[in-house]
C-alpha cells in the first residue's frame, strides 16, 4: 500500500565500531528516502571511524579497518548527510535506542545539531513489539492456539509454559537456528543438552556480565573493560577482582569470576 506521507521519511541503518553511543563511531550509513510521491532516493557511505574496528564488530557487519582506511571521516560527510536528512521524518529498526542517538552524537562531534523536535520518529521494532506481544499469553496463543486463562497464576503459567515448550520443539524440529546477525547456530533437535547449547550460545554467567566472544573466550560485557578477555584484565589489573567481589554483583557472577581467576593460576 502507498503510505500517507505529508513529508519524506528517511529510513536508515548504521554499522559501527560497537554499541556504546558515547564512545563508538559509525563505519557505514545507508539511507533510503521515501517521498510522498512514492519515489525513493538512496545513499550509502562507508566512514573512517578514526579508531580501530574491534574484531567482534567486524565479524558481525563484515567491515574491517582496511575497508575504511581511505574513506572520509564523518565530519567530512556531515554537511551532505544533514542535507539528505533535511525535512524528513526518521525511520528504521531499533533506531530509537541505537541509530538515532549514535547519529546525533556523530553530528554533535562534527559541530552540528541534528534537530529531532519537528521530526516523527518511526521505529519498526517498537511497532513489532507493540503489536506482536512477546509474553506467555501471546506465546500460548501462537504455539498452542489457545487463550491462557488465569494468567499470572503460578500453576496456570507453569502448565502453559510446558505446553508452549512442547509445541516449540514440534514446530522447529530439524530447522536451522540463526542469531540476529544471521550466524548459524545449529539445528533444533529434540535433545535438551543441544537446546541448551543453542539458546545459551555465548552465556557465561546468568546476569550476562561475561559472555563468550566469537572465538569462545570469556570477555567482559559491561563497564570500562567491555569486550576485553576476563583473564587478561584480572592479570593486568588484579584489584578489579576484589572490586567485583565487594560489589553488588549476583552470587553466580562472582562464582564464575572466581572460577576464571583460579583457572588462570593453574595455567
């Protein structure tokens, strides 16, 4: 269907050096501008971030340091980008939490204000989550074709979860599972150990303070050492272990941290 537009919409997506809005930088930007007439205009630019691209990020978006070494910096593209976005609403997938804030930061670093006040901000992910609920009642209806009675009753929720789980195994048996980046994780089988490995592919601790990187190494997933190997940090900054053990972290996180530390002593 033709969208009822009073002004253009700029659909856009960013690839970057990471997910920290304040410190990471854009390495690629793609924009498709849809006009009220139905016509579109597009642009895609690789961007030199002025910093090394972490391997973890490159493995996701496929852009390496050599790919952007001779590209323009964002500040050199800022005027043309600002003009392209001029007078347009903004749209994309997960743009409210990531793409728009990061783009705004980059414009600010270039000495330009990216005004959002008069734009409509349209996030397809928010619409998806709003209209296709991801709670137990919705899962029960989707997988089992039934309405969940007495929702939030512990027994009703537990029995519904059992039915949903059985229906999921039947529905996805033999299908290939992929993560959000399209990486293949394995085939869904009626085997609890294999299901565990499939859905917890990079889990280290339950709270997610540590995760496994693409090479299976335990790395920090928060704070100033995010993305760094845990054994390396504990070796270079021994006091960090004591800080975490005194801090308000879950017991499971502290237990896993201690296991990693003790393993380092044994090597």
